[in-house]
C-alpha cells in the first residue's frame, strides 16, 4: 500500500493541489483541520447552519421584510382592508353621505366635512390607502397598532383633532400607573402615559392622544403585557424557520451548491485491499473539480481522472425533496393564522378558475376585511366622540365587483322566492306574515297579516294589493263588508 500511495497516487494529488492552491481568487478563507475552506466572515454562519436554527423573533419587522410568505400574507390583508370606502351616517335622519357628496357641495355641516377631511388626508405624509395599509401591516407584525392624534386645546374630539399618524408600535412602551389594575374605570388609572423612543428621539404621549389597538395576549411575563398585544408571528415561529430553511435549500440547489456526489477511489492494493484517500488528497480532488469542472462558460463538463474513481449521486430535485410541498403547507398554515383563504397567497395558480377566485375574494372580504374595517372605524368613532355630535363613520363595499356579483345573485334568488310566495299567498296557502318571514323580513302586527287571503275581507285584500285586481270571488263571501267588486 505504501508503494502505491507514495509513488503512484501522491504525485498526482500533489500536482493537483499545487495548481488549485495557486489560484488566489479561489481560496479566500482559512484552512480548518477538516481541510475545508471557509471565508472568515462566514465562519459563524457555517456553524449555525450545521444545526437547527430557529427564526430570530427579536426583530419582527425583519421577518416581514425577509420572509416572502409572511410578506405576501400581510400585504394581502392590508390591500383588502384598504379597499374600504368610508362614509358618514347622520344618526338623526339615517342619511349616509359619501365623499362625493362633499365634493359636490351637497353637505353644509362642519362636523361632516371635518370627518371626511380627516379620513381623506389623515396627515401630510399619507393618503387614506397608505394610512390603512400601514396600520394593518404594523398590527399584523407586532400584535399592536397605534394612532397618534394631534389635538388643539388638548381636547380629544373630532372638532379639535388636526391630524393623525400611525406610530411604529415596537418603539412604544406603556408606563403603568401604580394603582390597582383591576379596580380602574378609566384608562388613565392603568396607563399613566406612553413613552416613545425611536431612533434616539424620546417623547412622552398622554394616554388619551393614543388610540391603541391590540391582539389578545395570554402570555403575561411583564406588567406591560397586561395592556400590550402579542403578535401572531410568535405562533408561526417554527413555520417561519421551516420557510427560511426551504428557501435556503432551493437557493443552494439553484446556485449549484450543496452535496451532489460522493466520490471515492476505486483503487485496490494487492496486499491491503481497498484504499482510501488522505485528507490532503481529498482536498486536492475537491478543489480540482470545483476549479475546472462545472456549468460555467470557462469550465469543463466531463472530468477525466488519472486514477479510478467511484461516484454516488445525491438527488437534488426540489420536487422529490419535498421542498415545494413544504412551502405550500407553510403557506396554508400562515393563511389560516391570519384568516386569509390560502388560495389568495399561494405561489402558483394551478387549477384556479374565475369562480374559485371570486369565491375566495368574497370570503376574504366578508370574514376578514369587513370585520376588521368595522372594528377600526368603530374604535375611531369612540375615540373621537363623533356619535355625541350626531354622526358616525360607516364602511361601504358596494364598489367591490365580486361583492356586487354576489348581491345580484342574492337579489335574483330573493326575487324568485318572492314570486313563489306570492303565488302561494294568492292561492290561500300561506298568510301574509308567512310570506314576509320566508323572505327574512319583519312580520306585521296587523290582524289581517295573520290571515290567509281566503279569510280576508275585500278591504283587507285591497290594503295588500293597492289595486282593484281581486274580485269578490277571491275573497271569503261570508266575511262582513264584502262586495261584488273592489
């Protein structure tokens, strides 16, 4: 073995190693004991990748900006919410005003004009669309969202507010009051004030000038947790880690990295049997393969070895490795956490149809965006005290096409249902109240509404019809005050 190793194999590897080591543009790292070259600035990452690495939850904003699935889910949430049209309802008359009514000078009320201006131009930097998207995204990332109002005369109401800004909630800290938490009837007895420290600038805000909205939090480890929400991202910690690992694997394969083959010598000593390579020989062979052979324009595709070798290939097909399926499963879990139909954020549209897409969008609006919009503007109504002025913000979705299609479909069903009920009523099969109930309307308290048409007088029938379409032959002839014709 010593003769073959020293006289035949070793000179070959010495020459190969010398050629590779001379390539200074290739060797940029430090040589470890296992003869692996690693750049110094990647040593820490090298060891971290060698074991399980959970997602770092210290910076939730970074997760949103770096993880494509989380980013897509939160952006979908924000985009659908921002599609809301905000209107104002007059509580005394029930009239609902739109911003078009203001533009056409149909409204002469300072409160209504102020309410629309605040929504249309919340602050000098943001439009309504930008404001709502930022509010939604920060809430979904941190489990908290905060609106800072700028008021004159320190009076918190619609008449005195000038602008409102969305704050970055991760920089806000509640300074708790020393009072007993459970005995308070006012927020001031719980939170003394808010301390806001962002980019080295510190400022204190009163509790009343901040509208704080939050997710539920059952993980109370600090006194501040009594009033702060907890991000849904914490429930997705393992999912986020798996997504990161899956994309790392795809990137590794795409960049022609990762384990591809096992190469071993097919050399046998007549006395010792099969022979293995020394660490120095392994390194020389690896460097030679990486330097001269590959898919780049200046590399060879076929390797011709001076010594016999055996090659065992690793399968790097992402489909066989299950990477795509894993990302799809993680996407579905993320969607469910944020109440989003998974089809709206999946990375492919295979099997999708217009009907399925429209159905998913209706679900997204009805079970997600509408609910969140009602909550946001309900909180604004309470915070700004607009109901005390006789008005309130209301949300409208009449301009959304998929919801309009749904309304048209429902209207057609109602029309057919009403036709069937009318025929049944005219045949004396049901009462007028049963007709109303079938349509989901409020029943009448009148006595005639509880009768079938065959039990009514002609005058009662005329009340319903409003026209002389029913003769005495349709009504009960034994009923008093009946006549031969209406």
